[in-house]
C-alpha cells in the first residue's frame, strides 16, 4: 500500500560509500550501503505512517466528530422521549421492565463513552445499580487481584492448622536448600569455564564497548568540527549552530544513521569521502546500523500488527485512499444519523414504542 508523502523534510543525502576511481567496493562497504539504504526506506515509511495517522486524527475531529455528536444528541433525546412515555398507562408491567432497561442502557453508554454527565440522574432512575456505585465497583475490580482458584493439590494439604504450618515450614526449608544447591552449582560452573569461553566473553564485551565508542567517535568528531564558538563568519556560524543541534539530537536518540548522514554531509563540504574509512571502524558502523535496523523494523511491525493497526487500515493510507475512506465513513455516519432522526419522529407515537418493545 503506497504511503502518503510527508511534509517533514526527508534526508537528501544518504550516507552511501562510493569510489571516485570506480573501483569495486569491498563486501563490507557493500554491506554498509545496503543497510543504510534499508534504514533510509524504513525511516521514510515510519515518517509517512506517523504523518498519516496524525492527519487522520485531525480529520476525524474536523469531519466525523460533528456528525457523531449529532448522533449523541439524537440518542439523548430518544432516552428522554422514552422516559416521558414510561408513565403512560399504555404499557404493561413487562413492557415497562424492558423500557427501563433500554433507557438505562442508552444513558449509560452516553455517560461512559461521550461524557454526558447530565444523563446520570436519568440513568439512576431506571438502573438497578446507581452510576456512582457502578464506577466505584469498576475501580475496585481493577485494583483487586483475581482470586486464586483452588487446585486439587491444594485441597490435598491437611486441614489441621498445626499440620499446615509444619508442612509450609518444611516446604520453605526445602526451597532454601534447593536455592543454595543451585547457587553452588552456578559457582562451580563459573570456575570451570574454559579459556576459550572466557576469551569469547571478553571479546563480546570489548565489541560492545567498541560499538559504543564508534558512535561517540562520530559525535565527538562532528562536535569538534561544528563547534560554532570557533567560527567568525556569521553565516557559517548560524549553519554550524543548526547542524550541531541536529548532531546532538541524533546522538541522544541513538540515531547512528542520522549521525552518519550528518558526517557525510560535512565530509562532502570538505571534499572527503567515506570510502577512506578503515575496515575496523566500518565493521563497528555496520554493527550499529544492524541494531538500528532491528529497532526500526520492530517499530514498523507495531504499526502493522499492533494496537494502531485497525485505526491505520480504517482511516489512513495514501491521500487518495484516505479521501475514499473518509468519504465512506461520513456517508455511513450520516445515514445512521438520518435513521436516528427518523426513529425519533416515529416514536413520538407511544404505540410505536410499544411495537419497538415487542
């Protein structure tokens, strides 16, 4: 599904390694370029989806909510109409029971979902449980833990209190002994680690440290080069101040891709190229890009499969798709509104309310 264009600026300079003398790039350099391109694509897709959702939410408030609030007014009017009809001798005891339930249900829905506090008195007139008590009960349900179900094993524990205390004491003692044995076993295993295992762990720890240093290295290099206090030219000073803000923001957000992009931009200004980076440093960069790639993919999966997926499918997409979806939503809501108005006119006749209750 094509994503809508974003109003936010998209990086115009993707940090890709190229060779001036047209020599073939190494596998590591190709891997770097591939991951950078994937990150660029994911970032643009995420930006498009965020912008699309923001726009959809604004359009809902502007285009759909007014129709929905008209529906709320019609349903509130229906509840009051049924309330007026309740006292009429036309209805049997059983019909009045149904009428009371209908009024309470309509009022409760409008109170809970549309903040119509003015309907609380109407609700309480017909509901078995007043709204205030219902709200307190719901809060208690959320706060109180669920009751544990009694298993067959628990029913097998002796009913005698003294026997029960002795049983629990024995169980606690056995649990402590098992924990001590487990700790001793782990300590023995630590002492039995081979030299190769220790070297592997030390290497992994060193790699993590080097990855962090690589990110800091890009940041500190750019910070030195972009420090605005050392620039006398006002135009360049303003550019460096803005660039330094972007560098600092990227570093604090662990956005290594953006740091590389800014570095590439600065290197191009000074006639430098990324193909001069040593392999060791490039390997660290690839590891950082791998990590960021995984994070961005997880974020995109959240859009596709997470709690916002239904909202996105219903209201978002390309401008053309969004227009079509909102057109259908408005037509559906408008039709429902006209039906409510029609029902309200028909039910002005109490006989029709009697028909409704059947």
